[in-house]
C-alpha cells in the first residue's frame, strides 16, 4: 500500500477523514487532478475493499470512508452491492479509464 492508501486504511475503522489537499486553491482544484502525484493517489481497489467489508472491526467505532483532495485510479464498480458505511469524497479526481 502507498502512504495515502495506508492513511485511508487506518482512518476507516473510526470514520476519520483523510485530507490530502495542499491548501493551495489552484493545486487542489480537481480539474488539475491529472497533475496530482502518488502522494495524493488512491487505487479504486483499496476503496472497494474498505467499503465491502475490509478493516472495520473496532469495537464501539463507526467505520466510514471520508476522503478529500485525492485522485482515485482504476475502476470502482460497486454495482449490485450493499454499502453499509458512509462514503464521502470531497474535491476528488477520478482517473479516466
């Protein structure tokens, strides 16, 4: 796993938000997402694994996927599945496939 993927994996069980934005409006605009490097990139497979039941076993915690300022690469196909976790994306860029 890359550092941003590990941060997301670790934050998920307690529903913490992972915010990879820089704080510079032009650099954080999703229209510039093609320029975001590996430090702001998460594979769709990691997102799917978390949403479909990976790494959510923390007693008393509410798992949620909250991600900001991230480029998601690959195909995220959740059709036909039931997602029982909060799934929030802010200022995200999807790599065109």
